[in-house]
């Protein structure tokens, strides 16, 4: 969920002067104070304090009164002072191993972006597809899907978005008006949705995945690792992407242009401008490929070598290599400049200044979510909530998962999916425990569904990026997004039923 509009962007005559911006926070403060004073639910004192903290944090996340990472720091200040928890105990959640897994993934993605490796991958894929409307859609969706497995969905969309606009400008002079409108909407929406869906596949693909893995591994160590997640989520993502493509090409957007030689020449020209592979691109691709291979082979390698390998350790090893390996070959041209060249350090694949673009706030957000989840569990609130929800849950497992997936995907249309997973993961774990189900039975479908919202621009950053082009009528996004939401709900629920028999 994104919102880049500030009060200064709104004309004076268009502002609502009757309601102070502090009205809702003040109302919330009065409500939380009443809970503390009167305790209508007859909870233990620790549970009351934890409930107040949780409601306050969730309200700040939902209404965006404060930046999300700032809200995530609340437990570090509130729990030690108000609930007498040792600050060292609270702070350990901000250094959870899964946070370092995501940090390593972030750094690998930074190197891929810095040296343009993602653009080369995308253009190579597009070259191998045809230039009819359906073929262009397939090429863009595949390229976006594969890149989004490793880069954030926002970065992937930002990279593919200008390429798509360039393709549309080439088609402008060779298509009818109706075909052009259909193609514009279909191509831009396909990028946003494929970016969201591709991120489901890996733990580092999108923040909700790592947020849930951090929570569940903190409670049951070893429940979810990189390969376990990939084995479950990748088939789901492939199925959703395939059904989405078929819905676009065969039903929603059939009126697309025929094959276009001008477009093929344009894509070839863009590819040729990249030139041959640079040394930096080759070295980044080798480090990235080696890291991904180690993630996949971690379990058998542990057995062969008896080394305590971890996904986080592998990610950090790959990331650290980027700061060590030079981005170009070092040469000494003559004996007279040996001393001079020995004192000049070759530029590395990543420099520390590159980390200015790292999403540090997401890492803090994960830590705050884990700290809040543990506080809720220690206070007994999760058990109470789980028992209450379990009593009202449908009896059939499939219907329960279907309800969880549907609720998650439609809730994420209006709420940050990371905050949503942080809030829902402990509650659904308690519900699963009350029903005698594994916690992942409800948790993984909820997490996957949280990244599939497609109806509203604020649902995910990719939705907002493509909607900003001005080429997508809201009614078209609502129509296509509803179809994608329904496809995602049914597909995720069906796979969940298959996983758990």
C-alpha cells in the first residue's frame, strides 16, 4: 500500500478543515485508555498492556500515521519500560537469522540492478518470443516473473515499466485505436501482476514471505527454509501466472495487435545497445548463480560436509563476495607504474555507498513484527483469539483455507501486505493449534494470498506504478484484478489441500 501524496500537494480549498489530522489518533488514544482503565474483557494486566500496544501499532500501520519502520521500533521502547521485559530479550528479535537472509538477498539484488543484468535477461527473453499481442504479453510476463523471483516486485516493475512504454510507443503507429487501448491496459497490468506473482516463488522474492518465515521459524525452528518454500510456492506461482496469462490473452484482452516486424526490430536494437557481456555482469551472474545453487543444495551439502550451513549464512556469503570481487580486470601495463597501480584499489561489484538504496526500513519492520508477535504469545492473547476464531471457523479444511486466502487477498487491497502478515501470522497459528492443524496449513496460504492483490492501485507498489501511466482506467483494473484475485484464491486453496492431503 503506497501513498505519495502529502498535505502540501492538496489545494487549500480542497482540504477538509472540519477534521483535524490529530482527530483519529486522539480518538484511538481515548479508546486505548478506556481499555486500560475499565478492562472490559477482564484480561490479566500483562494482556491488557500487550493489547493496547498491538492495537496502537496496527492502527498506525493501517492508517499510515507514522512510517512503518518507526512503528516497528515501539516494542523496543514500550516493552522494557511498561512491561519490564529485558531490552536484550526484545532486541534479539531485530537480529533474527531470517532478517540477515533478506539482507543478503537485498544486496544481491542491488548488484544485479547496478550492473543492468536484469535488463539483459528481460530483453533476451523478449527476443525469443514473437511480436503479436499475445506473444508480447507472454514474453513480458515471463521476463517479469523470473526477475521478480529474486528482485523486489517494486524494483522489477520499475525496470520493466519503461521498456513496456517504449514497446507501446512503437506499436502506436501500426495499430488501430481499439487495439492500442487494449494492448496498453493488458501489457501494463501483466507487468504488475507477473511481478507480484513471481515474488511468491522464493523467500527473498517479496517481504511478506520472509516476514512469515521469520515468525514461524522463531516458534518452530527449521519449519521453513529456502528450498522448502520454493518447493511449495513455485508451482503455485507458475499456475497462477499461467491462468492469468490465459485469462488475459483468451478472454479479457483478446483485441490485441497482430505480429509486428517494427517491434521486433526495436527490441533487437535495445538488446544490441547493451553490447557484449561486461566483466562485472559475468561476475555478478556467477556469484548470484552460485548463491542460488547453494540454497537449493544446502540440505544434501550439510549431510556430505557436516557443516552447519544456513540460508542466511549462504546469502551473506554471496553478498560479502560482491564487496570483495573487483568489477573489472586489473592490469599492469609497464614496470614504471607498478607502484602507482598497486596503491589504487580496483572498484568492487558493490561499494558501501550503493547500500544507500537498500530498504533498511523493511529489516526493522520484520524485527518489530517478531517482537510484537512474541509479546502477544507471552501475554496469552493469541491463545484466546485462536480459541474464539476456531469456534467460529468452518468445519471443512478446504473451506477454511479458502476463507483465509480470500480474506487475506481482499484485505491486502487496502492494507500493507507486510503489516498484514505480521498481524495475521500469530493469530492464524493460534487458530491452527486450536483446530489441531499444522501452523503452515493456514499461514502459508495467507502469506501467498497477501501478495496477489490486483484490484486497486494501492494494493501493491507494482499496481500503483503501472496505474500512474494514466493508460489504465480504474474499471479495467478492477475487472482484471478481480479475475486475478479469484484465480489466486482458488489456486492457492487447491495447492494447500494437496500439500496437506
